């Protein structure tokens, strides 16, 4: 199998994401408190966690990471097997490399082979053509397509794009895609202005992809072996700030970035996410403990989610929206300065 620069980059991303994985993320979930009601008047068995999104059974999913090299093809196969066993939706990493080098398509297609009936999401960049988008969808028989916005990452990569005129093309991609399109950031978050621009070009689903988990400024800085742009490591809006930005956007919001626990998932859902993506945490389980343990961790989250909802007195994800929440002074100040609802 070929190991072009692009293919090798996939292995480096995994290696560096895992090297910098922090068990405690800084995505803002610590700044959000859900209040305890000692009289929840619920039972764990009565609670439903199904989200109002596609036909998903669970309000969290494995988000885009792998494919494009031999090693990351194996991860796609393992992640898709876990997705099949747990009923989770899953996105592959960017398929751009396989559009360029068709021999690499198999490192993505393995996910469909491992999870024939699952909800699989393809992934491409915002500069791709409708024909490339359709090729990416066909490669996976994808049920939805993620389009990633990664201006910070491109800027830091010496070989990266320098042209960020993406909006008109996004409109074309949304209007020509045979499957739902999810526009996602990769870890630097969103603003309400960006969300309004996306809504204006008919985007319906946005993953706010906030700061606080996997950090591509850090990863690309190490790859280029340079301090250039390393002041961008703290740049961008955290996942929680991005969720505040998304309040009242009218879009269907997903949230990824620094999700480390079932309670983080619940907090993101309480702040308006319809579903929550996990990437670095799943990769960490997979690399450190192997596929069986990664699957067991996910099943544990699946047990804890209804238990936590019951604790909060919420019968389902709609009722969760009524649970009282207290934000840190820093978040309140953020919301005020940004004139958020
Ligand atoms: C990613 N991510 C990513 N996103 C994307 O849209 N296309 C991609 O190809 C990749 N590749 C990728 C590789 C690796 C190794 C990691 C860890 C992540 C970003 C990912 O989908 C997610 O948005 C961020 O990682 C933030 O979530 P976590 O990792 O903090 O849970």
C-alpha cells in the first residue's frame, strides 16, 4: 500500500493525538453545573435517551478520525465493529486522501464491511466538488456526509491550503448531496456569526467542534517541527462556548471536542446539542486497552446515560432541557460580551 505524504500524515495524526491526549479536557464542561434535585421522582427504567436526530438510538457517536493508511484503516475496521456492537453512529476521517489515491479507498470501505447496517458518516473538506462528495459517499455507502472546516490546521501545515473561500461551495455541496450534510469544525469552535452564514447557505446540521480536546494547532506544530503559529494552541472557542454561541441558531447542533465522560455528554445535550461526538477518548481506549476494552467503556457510558438522566429527573432529552443549569462567572461574562441569549 502506498505511503504518500498524505497517507503518512494520517498515522502521524493518530500518534500525536494520542501522545497529547489529556484525560482531563478543557472544553468548558467544568464551568457548567447541573443542579441536583434530591427528589427526582423518576426511575432509571423509565428513561429514554434516544435523540431526535436521524434514526439514532444513542445521543453520542464516534466522530471522524481514521482511514487513509494501513494502520488507520485497521482502526476504522475496529471502530466500525465497535459501532456495530453498540449501535452507535460513526464517522470516518477525511476521505480526501482516497479521492486522490484510489487504492486507499479500502481503508475507509472496511468500516462499511464491519458495520453493514450502521449509520456511517463520510468526511471531506469544504473545497471538494459535488462529484468528489458523491464519490466519498459511495466509498462508504454513507448515510450522511461531514464537511470539515479546518482553517487553523491548514494554515499551520506547510502543505496546507491558503484559500478559505468556502461558503459558496458549501451551498453547492449541500444542495447536491444525496444524503444529509453535517458541517463541522475540527476543534476551534463556532461563532453565532459563522452559524448564521451557514444557515444562509441552507446548511441544516452543524457540529460546533470546539476547543478543549484534540488540538490540531499542537499536533501540526509538532509535525512541522516549528514554533510558528504555536500561539494558536489556545485559540478558538471551547465546546461549551460554541454551544452558547449556537443557542437560538435554528440549526440542528452537534457538539464534539473534549468530551470525556457521560456527564459531559449530558451537559452538551442540556446546552442544546442534539448529539455529541467523541474522538480522542475512543482512540485512547482503542490504542491503550484494545478494541474489547474500548467497546466495554462505551457500553458503560450507555448504561450511565439513562441513570444520569433519571438522577436529574428528566424522562428524556426534551425534559433534560428543563434541568436547572448554573454557568461559571467566566461563561456568563462570555455570553454577555457576545450578546448571546
Ligand atoms: C481528527 N479529527 C478529524 N476531523 C475531521 O473532520 N476530519 C478528519 O480527518 C479528522 N481527523 C482526525 C484525526 C485524529 C487522530 C483525531 C484525534 C481527530 C477531529 C475530530 O473529529 C474531532 O472534531 C476532534 O478531535 C475533537 O474531538 P475530541 O478528540 O476532543 O473528542
